[in-house]
């Protein structure tokens, strides 16, 4: 997609044109960006680390909320 190095605000703007949900491990995103201005839902994963082994157990919770997350808001999924 050629988005390497793109900063959060611009990244969200690019993502909202292509996707319905933005999945991230950036816990500060909702404090750094004005999420209501974006037409995309944000899911923030909180795990002991960003390693796949720590994030994988969150997958069932993410799948369970996909249909209910609201655009312009961040939803936190944690272990």
C-alpha cells in the first residue's frame, strides 16, 4: 500500500478510504488524534507485549466485537 512511515493522522485518513476498522497496538492513538473526525472504527489491542504470541489470544474478542464497534471511536481489547 506504500504507507510505510505515514504518521497517525494521515494514516487514519488513508485507512478510512479503504477500510471500516483500524486495528492498532498504539495505546496513545485515541489521545493523539481527534477520532470523531474519522469515518473509521479503531480497535486498540492491549497485551503484555506486541509479540504475536501475546496478541493472538485477543483474536476471539476482536472477532466478537467487529460488528458493533463505532466509527470515530476507539475500542480497547485486552487480555
